[in-house]
């Protein structure tokens, strides 16, 4: 079993779901850019109210790493449980194959 190690983290300083749903693309991009990605295999964006799905492809292109957010991971898992392909053609590497 492969272990997961958190190599770095960044936060937005937001503590409510109502506020996290209003995070802008620029705010999220700034948080991703603050990460030290040396040795990282992927980037995980946590918070189910975070509207990150539309930004995942751009973040992957910019960082060269897979980017996974909570809602995207849930969608992938639901597709797996339903016996469906996760190849949606959008939504980052996780949902393109």
C-alpha cells in the first residue's frame, strides 16, 4: 500500500462554507502558486463548497501535476461504484480516463 505524505499546504483563511463558495479563480490560483511542489505527485484541493472543478485543467497545465478536488473525487468514486467510465473529457486527469 502506498502511503500519502503531505509535503506542503496553503490555506485561504476562510472558515465558513458560505464564504468558501465565493472564492475567486485568482484567490485559488494564488494559493496553488504558494505551494512548494518539489517531490509532489499531485495537488489536492479540499472543501466541498470550493468551486474548483472549472479550474482543474488550468492548474494541471500550469503545475504539470494532477489536481484533485473533493467534489471531483466524489464524482469519480460514484462513477466507479456505478460501473461507469470516468472518462468525461474534462475535469482534470482523474476524469479524463
